[in-house]
C-alpha cells in the first residue's frame, strides 16, 4: 500500500485549514463573550455600531 504524496499533502493542507478555521471561530466567539461580559460589568461602553454581528 503506497501513499501518494500529492493526495497526502492535500489531506494535510485540508486538515490544517479546518483546524485553523475552528480556532478562528472559537477565538471570535470567545472575544465576543469577553467584550459582552466587560460591557455588562461596565468596563467597556456599549458600542453596537462598531461591533459587527
């Protein structure tokens, strides 16, 4: 059973893209929750126009 280098490289790149995408999404969700918590506490003023949904 031989591994084709091109297919293997493509699979590795796809996995890396998926992992980085998940990391970015979780980071954005965490950042939004931190900002929301800071606004609830009163550290940050509410600025709904500058924050994109």
